[in-house]
C-alpha cells in the first residue's frame, strides 16, 4: 500500500512568503514617508518631530518584525513537529499494513495446509470405506465357511458316534501270557468273547547276520533258499525279511524276520495256542495281536 505525499513543507513555505510580503510593504511605506519628509520644505522642529515619529514607526516595525520572526519560527517548529509525527504515523500504518499482509499470507498458507489435510482425510476415508466393504465381503464368506464347518462338524460327530459304537462292539478284554521252550511258543489266552485273532511274530537277531552278497535279489534268494527261521502256526508261515546295507563289508545283513499267522478262532474264556519254530542264530521274539477283517474263522 502506498501512502499519500506529505505536503507540510509546501504549506510551510507558503506561510513564510506571506510574512515576507507584509514586511516588504511596511518598508516601502517607510521609505515613501522618508522621501516625503526629505523633499518637502518644513521647519526643522517639524522635521525632528517627523523623524522621531519615523524612528518610532521603525521601532514598531522592528518589534513587529521580531514578533513576526518569532511567530514564524514557532509555526515552522510546529510544522516540523507535525511533519515528523505524520511521518511516524505513516510509518506505523505502513508497518501495520506489512504485518497484516504477512498474516494474510500465513493464513493463506494455513488454509492450503488445511485443504491438503482435508484431501488426505477424504482419501483415507475412501480407503477405509473400501476396507470396510472388503471386510463385509470377508465376513459373509466367513459366515458361509462357518456354516460349512458346522455341517462338517455334524458329519464328523456322526462318524465319531459310529466309531464309538464299533469300538464298543470290540472285545472288552483279551489277555495273553506267552511262554516258550526249545522250539515252541505256548500262548495262554483268556478272551471275554468268542472272536478270531491272528499274531505277528518278529524275530530280531541279537548278533550280526551277514548274507555276504551285495544285491537285494541275491540276498532274498539266499534267505528263502535256506531260511534262518522257520515257523509253523497250524501250517508253515512265510517270513518277510528286513535287510540293511553295511558299509563295513559292502554287503547286506539281516535286520529282522517277520511272520503273520492266519486267523484262529478263540472261544469265550480260556484258550491255548501253540506255535513251533526252528532257528539258526539267536533272536529276540516279539508277539503282537492282529485283528483280521472278513468272515474267516481261522485254520488253527
């Protein structure tokens, strides 16, 4: 903002010029009087009286001039003071305008920041709405999945109930006490119900049993040609061999021999079953019960 031009100096000059004109008029009048006194014939006393009057007039003029100068100086001082005060006021106004402009600029910058934040908030709101919609879709899908899980749970419960029924139908108890003598295993069995049962017998060598061949086919051919263990449970039972490779001699060795008997019928109460075997080497014998499926009543 531009302030108006200070005209105090112009007013000051105009004031001084008026007083100078007034002084000039007084001087001209005095000279005219002096000229008239000098050129007109009159007695000396008259001249003296007129001179005194002129001198008095001049004194008055000098006094007036002094008063006028004093007044002019006073007015000039007031004008200077007014000019300085006016300039200071204009400076204050200009500073206020500058400060206001700065505040307006800051306010505009703040408004721009607020607008940016508002735009960011709108973007976040839109994103949140999208996420909310996605969550709604996922919630619907989860509801469907929960319904499916509930249905599957019902199916699982039905299966468990059926399994419980089947388990409840199994023999409530079966006690077996094995004993052995040279070449025979005697099983003293106490069964709560009549049922069919089979046995698995594992012969695990207690010392190393090398076969001295380096292929599985040759190893099995040698074992089946001369079985290290032969077992009879009502009839002869074929053995299955577990082999392992030894890096010490680069040949196969016997890890174990397994036999599974055919099913045999047990009556409710006490039963005795005898299994015969022959071996070459020493073994640990493990006996496991097996419940066969089907309708066979067994053969021994």
